[in-house]
């Protein structure tokens, strides 16, 4: 038969927050190739190993969910059903539970991998129609400490920086970021900038000697969790030497004197002792940071996934504020987003602790604004913040939440202490799972499984780490009975609306396309810090990806924020906060004497439901392992490749041992990707612990106390 013509579709990579543009090549209903988009400003045609192999993840439909399935009783097998029955059943069960137990008896757990339009409809269903704020996302595990850090310091969420700053920075500080693996295309841009200008210096703060750290001019291998002491010590030194910008502090900030009071104790010697590094190295880092013409800090999970993640973010941002290292090319604090659309999710307010367009649930004016824009009766929106990820599954476990709808994420792999999550889903009255892939650890718990489309089949937008909104486009039609996430939610919402909505309520889910959903979303942003009233799908089509803010009448978005020294707080001043150092949530003990660190591999993505389908992506790290310093392994009589049991107070798993001097003595490391598909247990979150930051409610996935012994 004649071959179909080859079509090229411009879209965006579905993995990390770099947000690279891709060109998808398709023939008929098959994706046959992927190349980097030379016109996309994030990557200028580059792709990393994950992006380059995207076509292979879409090559066949093996392992896809292609038809709705449901079961009437928990002990039964799910059986395939048509969409009409699936949607009627889901909406009837949810409406029934809401009528019996109230709106807060249902919860949604969604994903930073959903498109902005999907996120918007989920959020409107939960908060606008049902009246619960119990909608959280796996972004809680990823970026929520960065959100609270930005809001407390600057008055609004979102980084002040842009990718062009990578090329302008003279000092680059990586904090808790292995960008060489987790954000490879940005890392390549940084490498090229340093090749062009050998005076550029890199400081890497990481307990492990990662590939990023191995390339640093100065690697500070601090003890896990001591970042705040380090930043406080650096700021102490900068104040002592007079290298802070006193004029900027006086006219553009508040709270500095209180912080200065605290910092008296953080002499470089004292701080260095806490961190387990030399005072000379701490002073060098402070000087490179404060005296550089432009210092850019790149930070990620090492700061965020912590019981003190907000303070870690604040202490780093405060270094930038005190030295005015922000608001100009190459300078500023820059949180690297983990997931492809964690930013878009924050923009629509798709989390338990926020409302649309960076509004606050606890702010009556903000609630009234959203009620008006959604045409809801005054007082309709719940003033109670919803349950954040860890407490959400605890509430399912305790029976407070009866029904949970999980979409595009795999909490039975990615949540801390997953035995409790499994227990929660077993006890739940009703579990809805909306997924593209059949083999995730969460799917077996589904009472109803709804087949969703995925990358290459979907249409909408995502926002990357630099606040840039890009189009995601479908290259091939939806396979089998799979449907778009926003469509599934809309169909359930319309059915629930018909049953629950009061008299006089207009149709809330009248949209038929992602472009119409985007328009509704942009209307909610007008006048807010992230105003994108000047954008719609047509504009993105014509002019390509754009950064926010982009108010109506704009010709282009804003590359850098706060350049004029005015911040998004009520008085326009940035805020310093008192940030005392506090140790990790779970100290080591005689029973659990080793510090477990977790992180990412270069060629895998999260739970591997997609990258795990590509054989060549296993070449770099073929199997799971536990890294242990050779001296620690020898002391325990453990040899390379031997199976060891890693146990914490919560659970255990068995891994092959890999002696490695990338970790210091007393510390072990395991990648977070391997899950039940590849291991007899659920992965490293069998042992991780669920302590959370009190402000961001992000769990401390990066650190746990463990013991290691022969299996
Ligand atoms: Fe995709 Fe991130 Fe790699 Fe770019 S850097 S190709 S967005 S995984």
C-alpha cells in the first residue's frame, strides 16, 4: 500500500520544566520521529536523550488504556464498558457521596503533567461546582516550597528570571539541583556560556558529587539539609564585609534588621561547621556570589523537597535581595520547575491552597472575584484550604475523604511512605483513576479506569520554568476510546451540574475546545500579577511561545520581573524573613545510622511509564542500585552487585549495592524512578518519610534515616 504523507506538527516535550519545543513527524496515525524545534526559544533545536526518543514511546499502543473499565464491587475484576455508562456511573457515585457526606468528602489528586486547560476544568469542577478545595497535585511534591518562598519574599509566585539569564550570568550557583541530569538542555546552554567566557564561575551545593558538581569551580558538599545554615553564613559574611546593597535594602525591602539580628550567630566558622565544609570555602562562595556583576541561582528539589523547604528558598532569595542580585540580565533566583506544567497548574490555581490566577483561598476579596468571574452565588467558594497531598491521602485512609479521583499521576509510586497510600486506596469508598498507561502502580486500585490521551494526541498549552506559555498540539488522533482529560472532566461535571447545581446557575462547563477553556482562564488573570489578557491560542499560533505577564495590548511578554525595584507586595517592597537553621526531620540513630538521599537519573523520567518503554534509555543506568561510599560498604562486608536491604522506620526494599565515592561516608543514594514495574517492592518511597514543611506542605522526600544490611 502507498505510504501516507509525512506531516510535521509543532509541539512541546512532555517531560521536564525546560519546556523544549519539538517537531513531531507523523505518517497517518503513527508518530515516526521527533526533532528539536529550532524556533523555540527554550531549546533552539536542542533535545536531551529523553526528548529525542519521544517517538519511540508512542510507537505502539502496548500498555495503553484504550477503553473505560469499571467494577461494581471492590473484589471484582474491572470490566470494559462504554463511555456513557462510565461517565454516568462516575457522576452518580460522586454526587451520591457529596449528598451523603458533603463536598469535602471527595478529593482530586492531579498532575503537573496535565495541560493548563485540563487543570482549569478539574479546578473548576472541584472548587466551583462541588465546593471543595480538596484538589491537590503532584506539584505539591515538586514546587510548593518554591511557591511559598516567592510569595513570602516578593509577594507573588513565579521566578523573576528568564532563560537568557543563563547566558548573562557571571556566577552560577546550583543549589540542590543536578541540572546536568534533570534539566539537560538548560545545562548545555550554561556549558556553552562558560565555554565562551572562561571567567564564568560555577558553585554547586550538593551533598553528592553529581555530574553537575563534578564540573563546578567550587563544590560545597554540605551535610544533607544544612542549606539554610550555609546561606545564613554567606549573608553574614557579605554583611560583615559591606558587600550588601544598603540603599536597595533601605528603599525596597522590609524586615532586614530582624534577619540581621539572627545572622549575628551565623559566623562563617559556625555555619561551616554545621554544613561540614571549610569556612574558607563558605567565604569563597559568599564572595563569588556577592561581588559578581551578575549571580544567577538555579535551584530545584534539593531545596524544595524538605521539611524546611520554604526557609531554604527564602534564605537563598535573601542573598539575592541583600546584594541586589536580581532584576537585571544574568542575576536572580531561578527555581527550575520539575514537571512540564507545574507552572500552568499554579496559574489556574489547581492546588488545595490556592485559587485561580495566584489568588488565595483565605482572602474573601479573591474568593468574591472568582465567584463573580465564574458566575457563582456570593459565598459559594469554600473559605477552607483543601487537603495537601500527604494529608489528602491520610484523609482517604481515615475515611474522612470517601472518594478520590486521580489523574495523570502515580501516587502509589511517588508519594512518601507509600504503604500508607496503598492502605488509603484500599480503604477508600471509591477510587477513580484517569490514565493513559495501564501498568502504573496506582491502576490496580481503580474502581473505575478512564482512558486518557497523552503526548502527541493532546491539544492545549503548558508553561515552562521561565513563565513561557507554549502550545502543545496533537499529531495523531486519540487511540481506541481514549479521550482528552478536559473532555472527561467536562462530561462528568455536566452530569453532576445537572444534579447538584441550584436554580439560576448558568452552565459552568459550556466550552467545547481547549482554546475556549484557555480564553476563560485568561479572563481570570486580568489585573493579576500573571495577567495574560493579551494571549489566546490564535496569538500563540501566530507569534509562538510567550512569557507572562502579557496583558492586553502587549507586543511581547516580560522577560524579567521586579527590574524597577517594585515588588508584588502591598507596599511594593520585598520582605526579608527570619530563617533559623533547623535540622532534617528525621535524624540518624543507632538503629538507622545512614542518611538516604534520593534523586534522578539522566535518561529516566519520574515513574518510567513512558521512558521505561525505550530500551536505549536503560544504557546509562541499566538497573536500580543503592550507592554507598566504598569505606562504608567495606566496613559492612558488602560487595558490588550484592543485594542489600534498605530499611527505615516505615518500610524496606531490596536493591543491588553500588559502591560509589559520589556519596560521602554515612550517606547512601537511590534514584526515585524505579517502581513496582521493575522491583518486587514499590521503590524508594517504601522507606521515605512524610514529614512536611509547615508552610508549603511539601514532604521531605530527599532525606530519611535508614539502615542497610545484606538481603
Ligand atoms: Fe524534554 Fe526536558 Fe529534555 Fe527538553 S530538557 S528535551 S523538555 S526532557
